[in-house]
C-alpha cells in the first residue's frame, strides 16, 4: 500500500510557537506507531518565528530537539562559514515553501494562535488544493475572533456570559468618548470583568479588572494588541471542557475539569507543570455532562468547525447554569494536553486519534 505523505506544519508566528513544537513532536511520534507506520510517511515542515519555512531535514532536527533553534539568520550575501544551515532562507524567499511541500498528500497544520488557527494558513492550504486537518478558513477565523465567535453562539442560542465588543478607535478616541465607554461597560457588566484582545491566543493582553482605573488601563493595553477588544462579565463558576471530533456529524468526548489558583487560565498556568489540575472525567452529574456534550457539538457546528475542537464552559454550580466560554479549533496536542486526554478517556488512544483526524481531512476534501 502506498503511504500518504503527511506534511506536519508546526512552529509559526505566534506566542504559542514552543507549544506547537511540542504538539508536533507528539503527533510525529503517533505517526510512527502501530498501524500508522504502514499508512503514513512523515514530512515535517517547520515555520520559524519570522515566517520562514524550513525543509524537512532541518525541520526534523527541530522536532527531535523539541525546541526552536536559537540561531541568528544571516543576510543572503553573508558568507560567514560559521553560520548554521538554518541561514539558508533569506529575505528573497521569505514566503516560499520548501520543495517537499509539493509532495504532501495531506497537511496536518498543528499551529496555535495567530497566523496558525485564524484562517490565514488554512487559506493558503486551500489554494494548494490539498486536504488538511482541522477547520477551514471560516471555522478557523470565527474560532479565533472572540467577537465573531460570540455572535455565532448567540445566533445558535447558546447561553454565555454578558459581553461588550469594543474597538481601538473607541478606546483611543477623544477624552469625551472614552469615559462614556467605561460608564457603559460598568453599567452593563459590572466588576469583576475581563478585558481581552479579540484575536490573540496564549491569554496575551488579557486582564481581570475590579475597578475603574484597572478597566481604563486594561482597555488601553488590549488596544495595543488588537483593534477589536471584548469585555466579558466575570462569573464564579467551575471550568469544564469537552473535545469534539468529526465533520458534519461531530461527536463529543467525556467532559473534563480544570482547577487552578490564578485569576484565570493564562499561558503560564496552562503550560507550567503543577499550576493547574485536570480531572477526567469531570466530577459532575450525568445530566450536566450530557448537556455540555450537546452544547459542545452545537458550538462546533455554529462556527462551521471541522475535524477537531475543544469547547470550554463555565458551570455555575449554585444555579445549575452552563455557559459556553469559547471554542478552540486547534487545541494543544501534546500527550498531556486536555484534547487528546479527553479522547483517551473516551476510548480513542492518541495514535488512533491522529489517524482519525487525517481521515476526516481526506473525507472533507473529497466533498
């Protein structure tokens, strides 16, 4: 049987570059196990933080090390013999793909955050006319933009916390407009509330605010990252997560729970050992778990996601309310990430999950 060449695309231009490398390493390991050995040929393609694509041999070195190369790129006219092989790429071919890209049968873009799961790379892969794992341009873009996402959830009648969309122009406006904006936010949402850039991952630019002065500072800071900002009402609740798998008829995993001591589930808490505890399955009733599963698949379809997603919820135990928080269309994919762990607990081991995702990509492309 002819093996399918899987283009494992990782790294990327975002603050989650290192997490992407870890995710890719786990997927590469899964492709070298069990039945996957006879089905797939790995072709890793590493995207540097500056956007340069590296060929498979150098990309394999990054995968094996598990870390981004701490090397300086040189100018194309620099003939310094001490320069490493990573200096092959120059400004003249910044956006060119390596030769191996033309041989890829199916792409697995395990890129997190901006320029990875926001529809940009998906648009490029779509133009290549090659199947790829995960959501398309629309699903990825809506899953990344918190304002568009919440509008889609509203349309699907999925309950969520109160929120207000804000633009940079409102924040950086004349002295008469900004105080009125803050008045409106206070009246609509109260304190505490969360200020977030609409299109950034890794919890960059997010702040929990408890006063007018903190609100003003957080809005100004968020506006420095994005022209679209969202402010959400705070809620005292448990944080539950559910993994979704499929295309037009998606399935939901068992429900998991995350507990932590910090103000919110930020980048450090998410990726530092010991900062958060995971409980799979979550310690909730069967009725609550089933409701969350149903809402997770509804959210998946509401943004036109495909392949995979993790959907996060707030469970207000005092009232029994379940509020949808957000959807992540390319969640972390390390062996200890919530998404594969939820499917492991549901009965799908990691290597089988990778195989299913590739098959889902082929299925979607054929329609």
